C-alpha cells in the first residue's frame, strides 16, 4: 500500500492512496483527493501534485500522461472505494489460508500506516481491520531488522513518456542494485519486497515473522505514536521559529533525515520546520510524549533530554555524529525553553510551557 500527503498545520492531508495485490491475478486501485485544507493552497502547489481545479464547479481533477483525467473524491468516498476493493479481493481469494486469515497490508513506514488507518477510522471504516484486513506489515522495520543485508528502497519516481507513464524505483540488496519499473507506486513497494526476499512474500517467509495483527498491541502502539506526534504540533512550531530566528545550520541527516521510502514525496515545509518535526518524532520514538516531557520539566526545570536519543539513532559514523552534535544540543535547549516555567525564563520571554498543547 502506498499513500501520499502534505502536512498542513501539523495535520496530514491525504491526496493519494494506492493498493496493489500481486500473485496470479495482480490488481491495483488508486484514489485521489484534494482535502479542503489543500484547496486553500496556491494553484501552483496543486499543479505540482498533478491536480487541476474546474473553474466552473467546485471540483478537482488529477491529470497525468498515461493516466488521463481522474475526478478526485472526498475522503469518505475515496476510502469507501478502497474498502470495496479490499472486500472484493478478500472474496476472490481461492487459497484456504487466505480465506481464513484475511488480507495483509504492507506499508513502507509506520507513519504511512498510521495516516491511512486514521483515515479509515475517521470515515467510519475501522471494522475493515476486523472483518477484512487481518495483518499489517512495515518494510522500514524489515530493513532495520536486516541491516546486515544493506537493503535500500528509494521510493517510486514518475517517468512520463510520449503517451504513457510508469514509475522507476532504485533498490539495493547487499552489493546487488537494480531499478524496478512499475505501473503504480503501490506496485513499486510490492516489487521491492519481493526483491529483498528474492521471491514472493509468503506467510512463512515474511508475514509470520515481520507482520502483526491489524488490531493488536503493535498496531495500537503505531496509532498511539502517531497521535503523540500530532500532540507536539505547538512544540514543533515553537522550535522551527527558534531555529529560524537563530539562523541555525540545518542538517537533515541521520535521525533527522527523511524516511528512505518517503524521499520522493512532496514537502511544503521549510528546512527548519522539517527538522523540528523530526526532532518531535525522535522524541516520541524514544518513549516521550507531551505529557511526560511536561512532567519531567515540572519536577526539574533544568531537565534535558539526553542527546543520545538523537545521536544513537540513525547516525552512520563518527563524522556524521560530530556534524549533528551542535544541532542536537541546540534542539534540546529549545525543548527546555519551551517547557520552562515563565518565571524561570530570562527576560520573561521564550517558550509556552504554561499552555495546554495537548
């Protein structure tokens, strides 16, 4: 499964979701949306994503060579269409194991998984994870567990010809590198998994060890971390403003880098906002949330998050670690300033620790 979104005011705005099933009868379904928050963006933003507004009606279309002109849907109708597709696929399964256990949806990363799950729940289709989809998988986690194999996935990049379009994706397994060609972004991820496994993603070879129940504890933890990141929006805004005011040098590397599979996605946020967002995500990944950070600073106004939270995750070596050290210390100090009680702040200015941002 593949999804794309823009982050506007701390909230993901989904504009594309695609599902691909391989096997003997491969099939793909892709839906497009222009949420209300995106409709208020400048026309050039929508144009860069392939969307065109109808000047006579409140409608939008996705336009691309080889795809044609597709009318966008509301989130509710888009999710409903995907649910029908999933249910039909479930019914078509002839294998008894699939019939008994249900479908397994594979995403690249946890964030993508949480964003899509939130969209299904918001539109009243949470039951699809009970009745139809029984398992979830995360390719990024699979890569982390197999670091010694040096697995790499660039994310699909569109390639438009005279009358057709397809997607190219660079993948690597050890020293073996190749370029995959697919008809959709969701198919690109499917092909990448098969390349990593050197064969189909079977139950024994992939699902049993690397996937988990769609309504189990691990799925709940993914959703919980997603909500914790959303709760940190005001901290994120404060940090971005401070970094910009300080004209800080920004390095989007290591733990602060874009997830590998998301490198081809569009971003409207500047480098300061991206860094602030990734700092908050690193905090959540380390087990913090807004409440625990606030309580820690209330107990000790000089509390500081250990820099190892950032430097021990995703750094590739001593050189990169040293490069990110100053940036990490700066961000930790900004977090301190945000939560520091107003009477303790120098000059009575700075953070917003007294606000209830949750």
